[in-house]
């Protein structure tokens, strides 16, 4: 976890049925990130699409390979520059 951020990390097999696990941390992300329904939907779609691409294209649907999803969640009230400094 970085300063004022919360790390969300999931690692699982490249199996399409595992896509449902990507949705598990949504309530946590919504609360910590202070996201509205529209913003949460956009995040959910982006993460789900990324996992599908990793499973299908990157890992060639081989269940022995893993997919790692990791991102940091900050309060929507905080804006950070690329170098991590708070604005």
C-alpha cells in the first residue's frame, strides 16, 4: 500500500469462469475510491476486458498460466501527479 492508497490484488488461473472473481473487490473499491455507479461501471468493464484479453490472447487460455490484477485505489477527492505527489 502506498501513501493514502489501498492496493487491490487478485491472482488466478487463466480460466474464463474465474472472471467472476474479478468482481469480488468491487464493493471495497467503490467504498475506498468513493466512486459513483457510473464510475464503478467503467472501472469494472475496463478490468474485466483486460482480464479477458490476458486470458485469451496473452495466456492462450492455458489454465496453468496465471492472471494478476493489481491496482491502487485512492479517494476520488485526492488527485496525484505521475510522480506520486499530491496536488
